[in-house]
C-alpha cells in the first residue's frame, strides 16, 4: 500500500500489537517529524490512542494532543475550535499542520510526505476523501452538486471530503477555520439548529444550514467550493486511505 495514513476501520480496528507490526513494522523507530511540520491529534480518552501508540512505535514523540473538556454531548466542531485557538495563541511555530483522527488512523511512513503531496497538488489545504456521504449533505444540494462535478472532472466520481485527515499551510488553515467557526458557534441556539438524528424532515432544518451545525465535516464540505482550488481533496488517497 502506498498510503501515508491508513484511516480505514476494517484495517485499524484491531489490537495495536497486531496492526502496528503489520502496517508500520518496516519503519519501527526510524521516523522523525520534519521541523516545519506539526502533527495534531485530538481526543478526550484516558488511554493512549492508536495513533499515539503508532507515532511512538515509529519513533515520533514530538506531536501535539488536544484533550478538550466537554460538558454535555460531544460535537465534532470542537476540533475546529481547538485548532483555531492553538493557531491564534502563537504556540504553533511550524509552517505546516498535519491533523489525524486519534483512534482510527495509523501513520505508515515519513510524515514529510504529506508536505510533498500538498505541494504536488498545488494547494494550501489537502483533505482526505471518502465514499461515505452521511447526514447533512442532503441539505446542501448546490455544494454537493459542485463537489460531484469536480470529482467527476478529476476522474473520481462518488468521492467526498473527509475531515479525519488533512495537511495544510498554517496561515491558510487559520483563514479557513476562522470562517468555518462562524457557522459552528450558534450550535446551542435551538432557534437555529435541529441536531442530527432529531428529525428526518428537511423542512425542520433552518434555511441558513450549516449555520449552527455540530459537524465539522459538513461545514468544510459546504466551504469547499468557496476555497477551491487552494483547498483540494486527496482523491488519489496518497495522503490517507479511508
């Protein structure tokens, strides 16, 4: 496999003592994170996640983990807030950011390849892809039609943005997150939001959707046409296999 990151449950959802030697054995203790790249993870588990175990297994210990303290139900837009606050704080000193989901992804090779893929795609933010549509896209018909057209033009019909893995230039990622958060911050306003699973009736969703949406992926899918071509999808799955 020529995928830098494996983000497919059928492969990753097995005991680490099995999957790490299988997927990363050839680089055990041999990898380092380039000085111009920050690897970001986020979770609120009390244990080391698969990606953390993987990074240590391959020899990388200089990564950043966000552990948000969540009151009430989990919402995926917390990821946007945490990364944005990290960039705003000035704590991030690198030019590039590689974000990976923590407990269902495995790094297989030199993380510097992520930067190379970004540059070869001639973009500032490269996001992984999936065939899973999920909830929410049905309320964004124009954004979905645009994404379908771009994917078809590229020769990858049926593939969509997946927010679980992405690599980007710090300055541009900050720009995207600042706009994305404008849609996420009204999440607790019941007049503006019907949470996923509460209704199958599209008429009950407010016309400004995805404003107030709890899904970072839906918000980024909505913004994808706005930021293209500086923001692109990793259709070749060199960055990540989902």
